[in-house]
């Protein structure tokens, strides 16, 4: 899915299986005041920069669903919208209490948002998950909550998170896998997965990690190697690791066979060419 230019009013969606491009009119998105922080199940997760509100938008039905605003994330201590230039009090990168202006918080506080289903189809089990804050921690929202709720772990530097087979899996910058069960009576439960990260995996902002769930129950972790050139990062290599169902060790995947991997900031897909 590709967002149009600011002076256009169409959103291009490309279906690989059908080899078609669909043009959807979204005039409400043609503004530099909106960010798209994720997408899934037919919805876009949109944040407004000026007021920090977050909303899910279905570009095909034009229906919307509200999520808690940025001001309710777990690292926000206080929000005073009339205190211009010092609207937010929050825990910073070093977990020190700091005062930050609204524009900076609204632009950089939310890293990524995913959802486990469409709220129109299963509102009772619907869940949204966010990677947030300067330390990239995890929080979730379920209908009825007024705020984002932090995960049962204070660990940080998460680079990707997915919903897969009624569980939530996350990967941090060191390649450590986390697993959380969403179906327990006590609420979200889990933490570090018993599988250790591959010993040779690189750590750093130029080697982002991606998680992909496969139809056979396996998990894939893709490591993208980049080099910074001018204003953009150029990719020069990929490593792919597979964690097969009921296994406790990542194995290197050297051949995708008849499958392709499509990776993206919003989500990644593993699909068959034929």
C-alpha cells in the first residue's frame, strides 16, 4: 500500500496476487498533520500530529475506530495542553523525568502499531499493540480500556511485533524473541521466549529485524543490513532465520523456494508465487 503525494487525493493499493492497482479516494489523509503508524486487516492506523489522537481508518468503507491518544501511553506522566512549549512530562531515554514540547512527542513517541483482527468482526477479542517511547517498549489496548497498558515486561528496544496464532511475538534489537499469550484469564501473560537469539546476529540501528509468521506454524526473523548514505539507508544484505514449530533454536534459511518475502514497516508477508 502506498500513500499518495500531499497534493493528490488517492491512495494506491496493489494486490500482488491479482496484479492490479486500486485507487481509493482519501482526502482526509492529504495533510502533513497525519502519520500512518501501521496497517492490517483492511485498516490504517492513523495519528494526528497536532492533538495526538489515534484512530483506525478503513479506506474502503470509510469507517473509523478510535484508539487511546498518545497522552495515555505508559511513559507519559502528565499532559498539560495549555502549557505551551512544555506540554508533556514523561520518562525519557534514561528513565529520567523530563518536560518535552507537544510537537516532538506527537512526532516521535509512537514507533509502530499492529492489530490482531478487525474490530468490526470480533470486538470482544480485538487488541492493538504499540511500540512506543524513546526506549521502544510495548503496550496494548483492548476495548473498554481508557489508556494504553504496558506489557508484563519492562524490557526495551523492541524492533518488531506481530500477532500470530492467537499470540503476540516481539523481537528486540539483539534478536531475542518474546512470546505473550492473549487468552489467559489474568490478561496478557508471557515474556522472554526460551529460544535464544542466533550468536552471530548484529546489533544496531542499521540492522533492523522483522518477524513474519508462516502458514506452517514457523516463525521467520529477517535481518536487514543497511549502510547510511546521504539521507537514506541503503540495503545491501539480508539474513533469514527460521524457528520451526515446537523447536527451541533458530536455523539459517538459505532458500525460499517458490515463496517470496515482502517486508515493510507496517507488516511483512511470506507468500507463494504460484
